[in-house]
C-alpha cells in the first residue's frame, strides 16, 4: 500500500466534504476572499515566518555568546600599565593601557555624562538597547551625505562590543552585538550600564575611562572637569586620534563646539551656558616629553626587567633623565643634523650623564617615529681616535707623561701602516700635542711599546664590554663599541678615576606605591689612579683648547676627544667637565661614508651646543690636575 502524504490527504478530504455539502444543500459556492483579506493573510504568514527566521538567526548566532553574567569581571579586566617618569615626575612614556580611578555616575558633574549622551546616544534612557529611530536617522544622514558620517550604535551596543567582542566588521559580530545589547538592558540598569561605559571607553593617548582621560589631557580628575572639557572629552569618542586636542587642537575645538550644540538641542544646556563654556576653553596638560625621549624610555623598560620580576601589576619607573637637558640635546642634534644632511649624514645620537653615570639626556636617532632603533645604546660603530683614551691611559700608567717627546713618523707593524690625516708627519712632538692633533702614528707606536693586550685590558677596566681584539689597528679604534659604553668610560676621568656603571633607574614602585627597587649606589670603585686621571685631563684639555676638538670649546674647563672612522663612516666627539659628560655620534645606518664629516665638525659643535646651555648657571670648576686651559 502506497502511503499518501498528509497534506494531500487533508486537501482531498476537505474537497470531498465541500462537494458533498454543495450537493446536499444546493447552495452556491462561497465567495472568494477580497484582495484586502488576501493581503492581510499573506502579511500574517510572512510575519510568522519572519519571526521564525529571526528566531532561527538569533539562535544560530547566540550559541557561543559570552556569559554576560560575568559583566563586572569583564569590566575589571585590563592590561597592566608601566609609566616611565623623568627625574622631576614628567611622564616620558606610558606602556600598556592607562586607567584612572573608577568613578560612579553620581560623582561626576552632570555635564560630563550629558556631553557623552548628547553626542553618542541621546535616547539612551528611552530605548531598550537598540535605537530604531537612531538607526533610521543615521541611515538618512549617510544617504544624504553620500558617505558614512553617522552610526546608529547605542551606548549599550558599544559597551557590549568593547567588553565581549572584537572590532571585526562582520555580520556575525554585529548580530551578536545587538543580542548582547538587549540582554545587557534586561539584566542591568541604565545607570549601571552608563557607569561601566564611562569607566571603560577609549579616549585616545592610551587612556581608558573618563578619569584617565581627564588626568591625561587636563591633569585633573573627572569629577572636576568643566563643561567645555567635558565636551572635548565626549568629542574624542568618535575618533580619538583625529580629535586629539594635543595634536589637532583646531579639530578638537570644532568637535567640542559640536558637542555643546548637541547638549543645547537635547535640553541639557542653554544657549547662554554653551557660549559661556566655549569662552572658558581648556588648559591642556603638557606633562609628557617629546617623542625623542622614547629611545631612553624603551631602554629603561628593558633595564627594568633586570631588577624586578613583573607580576602583571601596574608599575611606575622613576628615572634620572633631566627634561631640560633632554630638550637641549634634542635641539642640538636636530639643528646640526639638518646641516650635516647636506654632507650625507642621516643619523646622529647623543647621550649625557653625570660623572657618576646617571643619564640625564639621550637621543637615539634622527626620529623615533621613523626608527625605534637606539643608536646611543644598540649601535656598534668604530670609534676611531676616540678610542685613543685607552692607549694614552696605558702609556701614562706605564710611566710616561704628557710632556714626554715622541716621534711622529711613518711606522709599519706586521705589514700594517697607519697614516695621519693628510699623510703629514710632524717629527718630534710631545704626547700632549700628539693627542691634541690626533696623530695616528704616535698612538699606534705607543700601543706597541706598552702592549696591545694592556690597552685592551684598560678599555675593559673602564667599562667597554663589546668585543675587543689585540691586532695592531686596535689603537685607532677599529673595534666597534656603543656610544653609551664609550661615554661612560670618559666619565671615569670626569669623576677622578672611579669606575662608572651607567644607569637610568632610581626607583620602581607598583600601583599601590610600594617600592620594588631602589638604587643604593654601585660601581666597581677606583679603576684609575688620580695622577693618571690628571695626565689624561691634561692632554684632552689640550684637544679642546687648540687641537682637533676646538670646535667643541664650551667656554669653561673641559676635556674631550674627536674620533673619525675610515672613509668618514663614523664621526664622534666625547667630552666632559667636572659636572657633566656627553658623547655624540654622526653617521648612516647603512655604514655609507659621509662627505668630510669628522669628529671635529658636527659632532664637536653638537657637543658644544648642548653643553653650554646645559651647564648654564653652574659654577665652572677646574679638572683634576689642570689648573687652567693649556696653551700649546
């Protein structure tokens, strides 16, 4: 027996019954339904099937939704923040997300939540998580403008996305956002949703939440912002980078005016109050250093890992950097590099430190934004004649003196013949003159006399940790070193012979203010005897007074040495006074030659341009063993 489909059986039964009734009663056929009835019937059917379809779609996208019962846990999650500060508390950099104090809605001045609602979701207290009117308005605005200018997302939708979802522009994510918004509205009160939103939303500059944003931009808690500042904060939400008042003040001001007008339209401000708010403006907080200090901050972050075991909490790192000296170093580098660019010099670096090794300024390159590579601490380059410090120190430790006469003449060592600049030789000269004029043949000859191994040992004793060989060219600085370690070696002479371990961290505290690390001194102790320091001060003072480094003369007692590697690939000047030590390097990342840029040109001038204003107001002091500037 062949089964009959259920639908067919029902239809046949109804048709048979209809014919029987008609035959028995003789009544005419029933009139067909009117067109209106058919439309209503079809409409109801479509509504039913539409509801079924929507329910199916919702079920399909809802099966892997996150658990919104854990809203408070999700709202509390955040990445740790590391803040690097200068010696005076100036912020050098923030790493991670910046959060302020969690605030309750009733603690805020009314104009702050009103500003956010006016520009983001004016019907927040009227809709159920999704605003059809707002969506329609956004569609109309975008159609009229011919581009996307407005969105219809409510604060509930934004919160759902921020807490639980990614920012992917997919249909799935959008549907899940809608479902979560409805469920948030059913589970939590409006004030609670708005409070969590205000404490979590991103305002740019790494700041999450209104309190962090108020402190970041205006140096005050969110409870104290003015109506204009509230409008400026609310204006950031659309595009934090575009409307950043620090980088785009005009755009930010225009956006704030738009927010104030929206507040007027919503009835939260009068025209007079909005005008008064505009006249008040906002004083931006400028506690952060320029971008070039980020080279130092990055270096500090790496160093901090050596001192503490970070458990994921917030950290504040206090450093030795001096904001005024940092600005002066950036200016000196910038001005001279602009000129040196005409001589095929594209990069430069500078590092300054106290004689005890406390770093006060650091510039790691021409632009941190273009290259985060730190040429002050990471680049290994040939120091040229700046390495002769160790040759002459070894010679003085062997019993020689600055006034001793040596022969400046051609010399060949194991088939290698060092040459002076311009292939000129002066015959008998004092060691003082040989240093001041940076005579290569004399340095190479002395290294042979005292022993190249002893020269290398002296370099290591003064803090050179990069690999150093003992071939004859060692005396002329052919082995690569960093600007940091070479500058620290010269600092030993500035402080009278005490070994230097350069440092930048003074203290590390956690988010609760507990001290995790505090510097309490350190260093290898005395590494050079005072009489030998005095001899080095003698010859390096001559180098600045009338030698190759005279372009660096700061107008006060100072000592220093130029350095230029083969084919002018690197140019250095390292120098010091009793109060400050600084090293400068010029060159190119690809190691290409510069056009006649030597240590006595742009590096020496950069050193002078930094040191003179950096020591302004500091009483000049004589260097150990040098009572006055030496003459030839």
